[in-house]
């Protein structure tokens, strides 16, 4: 059964009421959720499911299920799932500190894409760091990139989203910056693709969670630049207050 992904429209939602649709060793599926499943380089959300009787199930990770459109909430190791059954209503609540770190880092990687105009062939976004691998041979300057991100953050540029058809995306292939991760597509080719736009800075398909304004990113710095191969340069980002 398909899970309604509430976070696609509002990344600030912290909780929702939902119905359990399936329970297995792989995780708990809900009819709707605020939990983001791992994908597109972004880590999955963590949090809790709380039953009507007050029982709490700790969710350590969120993944895409085996069925198309299904989201699985992965319990913490050692959790007892015997009391959780399809048909039960629960309150799903995410760890907002973790989510907000993902939002800040993910939007910061879009700023980085604007500063480094080369294709991306690898990406990882976690609560403690983010990295992008660029397909390029030129050297990159850590201080210059940090200053560029700081400037775009200080300019408080709005971050918005809109949806286009897959046909529109096919007509504009230059929108896709990633070589390793393609925008999700429907089986019949008639689905929608979500675009994230940072005013005057960046526009590309993305299913991840983002802040609403670059000012919300805060102080992000380039912590490392690595030459991963002859044609790959890796840029790692961190929060300034975590150095």
C-alpha cells in the first residue's frame, strides 16, 4: 500500500496521526507519514510511533519499502513488534533536530552546486555532515567556497518548490545536475517531478527536505576537499559550531 508522504509538501511537519498498514521484520508501514525515507543521498528520519495505549516504538531509520510508494519505519534494534498490528492508529513523530540538520545541509548542497558548475556524481547528507562529489579536474579552494556559501546564506534567498511533469523534465535535461541519482519517475511516465528553486541561485529536481530561506542554513563551512579520482573532487560540509 502506498504511503502518503506529507513531508514532500511541508518539511516542517513534526508529527501526524496515521494508520498502520503492515508490520514485518523490515519495519512498520503507515498510510501516511512525516518520516523521510533514505534516498537521493539524504539519510532517513528517526523518531517514534506512539499507540493509543501510550506504548512507544522507537524508530531508528526510515527506508523505502519493497512495494512501490511504501515507506518503512525501521524500529531500533531489539524492539518488540508483537503488540503492533495493521489497523492500529498511531502518532508518528520525527526527531526534529535531526530533520532540521538534514534540511540545512541539503539546502547548503544546492548552494554548493551553484558555486561549482559541474555535474554531481555522488552525494551524502546526514545530521553531522554533507558531501558532494563533483565530476571535474580543476582544483577547488576551501576558503573561497566557504565564503561563497556564507554570502548566499546572508542574502536570505527564498527557497521554494513546484511540480512539473516528466515530459517537461525530459524537455529540459539540463535541470538534472546529478549523474548518480535521477529524479524518481512513475511506472507509466505520467508522474510529477518536484523542483527546488533557490531564488536567483539554483533550480533542480529534488525530493529531499529543505529550509524555506537560505538564512535558515546558518553557518556552514567547507571542512575538507579531496581528490577522489582523476576526475572527481569531493567537498565536505560541516556546521561551523561543530568544528
